[in-house]
C-alpha cells in the first residue's frame, strides 16, 4: 500500500491531466499491479477533491463487466467509479468534444434506485426491490492514461476511466424488460458500430449491480435512493474521433443519443 504522500501525488497528476486535457504515463509504474487498495485510494482522493470543490455525487459506474476484458487485464472482478452531476448530459444535449482527451462511447443499461442498499450481501431480489426503473444510457469513457495503455490499477486510479454519461428519457420498470435478452445496437449516422445484449454484462446486468451493492456497502458508502447505477457495457466500445451523434437502441428501453459538438 502506498503512503499518503504518494497517493496524493498520483491523484494530483491525474487531476491535472484531466484539467489540462493531456495524457500521462500509466500509474502502474508506481502502483503494483496487484495493489487494488492503492489504486482505489488514488481514485477516492480525487473524489474527495471534487466533493470539496462543490461537486455532487449522483451514483456509480461499473466497469470491466466483460469477461474477455477482465481476462485481458488479468483480473477476476469488475471495478467501479463515481458519477457526478457535472458528468450528466441529457438525451441529444450537445457535449463539447474539445473537453475530452481520447473519448469512447458504450451503450449500457442504467438503474435508478428508490431505496438504499445497505446489506452486507445482496440478492437479485434486493436490487430489484430497490430499483425504481431502468433507462437506456450511453457512457462516455475517457482515459487520462496515454494511448489507453491501461491495466486494472490504471483504470481504477483514473475513476474507472469515466468522463460523461447520457441517460435516456423512457423509464421502464424491471418487470417490463428482459435484461439479459435485450438487444443493443450503437450507431452513428445510420452506420452500426457496435452490437450486443444484456447478457454481455456479466451474464446479466443485475449480476453487476449486486456486485456493486455489496462492494459499496463493505466500503461504508452504500448505494442510496436516487443513485444512478451504470451497470456496464452491452457491447464493444466505439472511439469518438469527430463531432456527431451516436445513438444507442436497447430493446425494451428505447433509444438514447450522445451528441458531440
């Protein structure tokens, strides 16, 4: 585990990279590949800095929900990051592409909670009971690490490579959607760039949500009523290299659009 000075220094480096829209070398040069605690400590230092600056936490995102990506990064579990109100954009609301470094988009199913999840071990029933509704969502991921050259500790320290997110405007009760079978297409100007379904997210997006609920409760920062949970990608992410609109269609949830100006 890194000492406090080292954690603060790495957090400041990533924070400055985001502010200046510049990339830095991977932090795994200073955090051992198996030192998850230090990576999350760096992430938390920047969460604390944003809260101290007046930002509001509105939920969490789950990353690394693809088993193939987990294998590629040498881990056997997802990771999580923190969502802030400043990261949220409305359906089709223009997002400034120039504010990002090397963005990519991925289609996801978002859950919005109406009850707290505070148990030490949660079940599908707990999460279903706590969920007000699901929404189609697009997460804009971005890495402050040069050329997306990341391993597990790099993305964790970098707030799970999060940047922005867009929520759809059609809330759907979980009883009215098959989360596993829900098909997804992600397209730009009519060209399909990514396909998938709910089963691509740890076999079922609720598996990811249960994992997150347990993890956050164990950390003493449980998921609360009103939180947004981005459950993870339903298909391959797509690099954003020019202005335009990316539209995700998710069966049972409708469509959501991420527009880059």
